[in-house]
């Protein structure tokens, strides 16, 4: 850790999509002289703004533009994986702490969060064309079962389970050698704050946000990326907004079908995030979930954390919240609404 003799105090702001993570992180960064490190696997790419929910206007709310890191650092034609994230996150972390400011990680990409908080890394090697030829004719279900058997943790964290390209890429990474990257978790002492909404409210927010972004030009964003040289295949690889808008632009579905499919799959994505957070809690991670009424408690939690004082037990534990009939809450089980 060079000149730093103890772990770096950091704040992690996470939660399901559309629950206000960025807005909360910005407010906290302004109050505590902090800078934000994005924990999002798609916000690293330039030109992918509306579809990834960068909400860059949030960083200028309440004062001068707030510094952020790991956003707009890679062209969308390039590859960027967990190895690069761990390397870049450690660099940003040391830079921010070295200037006496508070690092605030913000985002909801499960695999990246787990790498920060638990300290494992996975390789970011190049494509394996031989493996792709072997796997390309298998169904999504077959690919997922192979991944589940080879790497249960990677299977549990996979966010776009309808995208065979992403599953094949995950399988490639399972077989690669582990790189020598210093785990971020070994550098930090984290306080994890989660933005909590009931599932029905998350679904409402997702729909309102989707319609707003479509009105604001998300379709044109995808069209422009393709015009700039990003292939339809690569756009579909990015998943969710980029996948279904690309299919619409190729006339594979109508606009109404695209919108309905997007709404359905973004809600499924939020549900998978919920499952992952439950898993993290069951494995012993304390996440201080704050709903709209309890958000004002965040600054006091941070002050206690920075002073090294004991923190209260989380008032909300989502692993204990059930939505409708659930037959199993075993690891990787999917709660039904």
C-alpha cells in the first residue's frame, strides 16, 4: 500500500437499478469531500450514456462538477473486463485517498461489487475462437448449465442470462489463468449503503425511466453507435437497452415489442440484482439499506465509519423480505413475486 499504513476508509453505494444510487452518492461526495468510482460494467464505454444510465447531469447538481472515475474511459469497440476494472479501480482509489479525499464506489454490477468487497479477481483475456466455435450451437440453457457447473459464483453473478455471447465469454474467462492483480478488497475498509425500494416501486421506476430515456433519444444513441462502427453483434453483446434497440433498428421487432421486451428484461435484471444482494447478506456482508425515509441517516453512518466507531445493525435485511410465495431461499434460488 505504499505510504498508506492502514486500509483506506471507503463508502460503497449500491442497490438495484433505478433506485437513486447516483443521486445519493453525489450528495454524500459533496458533504464528505469525496469522489466517485463507478462500479458499472457498461458505463466505462464512451457514447453509451442513456442506455447505461450515466446520469452525468447528477455530477453537476448542487455545485461545481464532481470528479468521477471509470466512466467514459474505453471505446465501445474495445473489450473491458473484470481484470481491467480491478486494476483501474485500485489506481483511482489510491489517487483519491492520496489527495485526502473520500473514495465512494457507486454502482450495481454484481461481479464488480463482489471483486471490490470480497477480493477475488477473474481474468480479462482475449476471445477464444476455438471455444466459441465449439459452443456457438448450444442453447442458452445448455450454456448456462455448463457455466453453473464450472463456476457457480460466476454463474450466480451473470447479469444478462438471455445473451449467449455473454455466457460464452464468461466460460472463456473460467478457463483462463488468474492474473496477478492486487485485490481492491485488501486495500479498503468499506461501509456499504444500499438504496432500498419495495419491488413494486422498483418496477414503477424502471418503467418511468425507460419511457423517459426512449423519449430523450436512446434509440438515436444506439443508431449513432452503429453508424460510428459498433457492429450489431457488439451492440447486442452489451445487453438490455442496446440489444433490444439494435434488434428494433434491424427491423427484427416493432417499436412496441422492443419497449415491452426491454421493460420485461430490465425488471428481470433488477430481480437478479436482488438475488445477488440477498446472497451477499447470507454470506455475512452488512448492507445498510436505506429507504426514502431513512436516507438522512447516511451521513451519520459515514461519520461513525470514518471515526472507526461501531456501526448499528442494519435495520433492513432484504434476505428476510419475501415477495409472494417462495418455495426455496437456497443459494441461487429465484424468489417469485
